[in-house]
C-alpha cells in the first residue's frame, strides 16, 4: 500500500451481490454512493469491508471489487464447533480474535458503520485500533424490521394459526399510520420451505426464516418443536444477519418465550 494513500474500513456483517435479496446493510449501492460521494472527496483510495463469512465466495469478491471494495472475512479457530460459536456481532466487537488482520492495516482514516447493529462494533474497532480516524455512524436507510416468532406458515391453516396474515397486516398498518415503515420477517419451524409458503408469505410482504437442524443430531429424534424458538442461536442462525429489528412479536403464549430469548 502506498504510504501516502488513505483507506476506509466499512464495518459490516455481510456483503450481498447485485443478484441477492438485500436484507442487510451495507448494500452495494449504499456503499458505492457513500464511497464516491463522501470519501472520494477526502482522497481515500482503498476501501475495506468486514464480513462474518469465514470464506468469501468468488461472486462476492468480484461484486465488491466492482465498486472498489476489498472484503475482509472472519477467522475462526478450527478447534471450535461452528454451532457453538456461530457468526454474529460479537465477532466484530472482539475483533482481535476474529479479525487479527485489522491490526496490520495502515492509513485507515475512516471507520464506517451503516446500521444500528454494527455501531457498537465500529466504535470498538475505532477506539482500539484507529482512534485517529474519523468515525462515521450512519443512520440506517432501510425500514425498521419486525420479527414475528411464528412456528408455522400455511395458507390453509385454520383457527389461531391461520390468523398470522391478518395480525402481520394489522401490526404493519398500525405502525404505518404513524409514518413508520416496516420490513417484516417470520420464523417457521420448517427446515425446508415450499414454493407455496414462500409465495404466500411474499404476498403479505414477509420474508420467512426456516429453522436448521443440528448436524450431529439424530434425524429421527430431532424433530421440529417449539423449543427450537428458544434455541434460536443454533436453530435460527440467520436471525443474526437481520439488521434494524425494532419489534419482536409472538402470535400467542406458546411463541412468547421465543420473543423473550431473541
């Protein structure tokens, strides 16, 4: 690296390519606009972006490079069970353990956070490694998220289980009247989603988050159950990727424990 050039570190949890469903920040468009309109004026020539992925795909690398960004993957001990040490914001906060390459980076003049979730991590990295750099804590540009901890999603469900559409609609409409726009997500205990489930949820503006089975568990005994909502760190690791979740809603008492654990 040229000793006279300055660099910017973008503190993020993931990088979504142009073809991905952009459910978390930073999006490539936001990064591109911020780098071109804000940092370029300060003669910043290199841009780096953290991701929680231990391995970065070629598509991600190429897509990031197309907007002038180099991705920095996480480093995890090979002795740790991935299910016992799942990716999350704590990895960024404890950057000395999971991102040891950061301490060797030079001329970082800007540390940038694009979302509420990464603000604490960006501040920790800024304070301990790049205290002379400028810290940018940007307000999220996407709507606040609402997570519904449902156990099922079926368009043919009857009774209370069939009320999820109207509950989601009423909740989002009520918040919308106050001028607040929401992006809705819902857990389901299904490990694999059907196309009918996806399409029906999309009609309601909801992104479904399926459960995951433990790799070493007995497949015949490890069947979906409500306790999985309480074990969300291992059963629903994708929840860690969600940004700006402001509300967590349970449909009925059996779902409330899942709300409390999130």
